[in-house]
């Protein structure tokens, strides 16, 4: 008898490897961002894409506040071409990070989404700056 898990067979290993490698090229997680920031020399720019009030209430340490609506070609010229941006918003219930990632990609900028956003960050036990 099969379970709901095995009712649909797993993908062949080579397909699974391609799928997960591709997924990791679009996303990173809170732990990896935290470890990179902790190193003191992250190789990306972390952007909190929520509004200024939400950012002021609490944001990932080291993140810059840049809502997706403010991401213009002129604004992004502040960073050299090829700069990797990691974007996040409130959490899995928010599509602001997806919108920001789309905007950056359309501007020709490398981008990854930090899955989980602020919710994921605090779920990992990491502190926020600017908390009331």
C-alpha cells in the first residue's frame, strides 16, 4: 500500500539535482545570510524592501531599506554592475520580496530572495535592529 508521500514517485536523481540547484540560484535562507553577515565581509547587498515604518520597527542588522517601488535604474547605479542583491520582506505571507526581485532582475541586476523574511529571521532566533 502506498502513502500520500509515495503515491507520486520521486523525480529521478538527475532531475532533482537540476531542480534544487536552480532553486538555490534564486533563493538563500536566513541562516546563510546571518553567517555571511557575521563574517564581516558579505559579498552581497542586503535590502529590506518593506516601507520605512516597518523597517524602523525592526530589520535585519546591516540591511538597507529600499522599497521595490524605489528601485530605479538611476537609484541602482549606486552599486557596481554585478553586485548581488539579497531581498527580503515581512515573511512568507508577503510578496514584496518577489516584486523587488523581479524589478531588480528586469534592471539586469543579480538577485536572490531571502526566504522567510523577517519572520524567518526571528524564527531562527536572530535579533533585529531597531526593535521597539
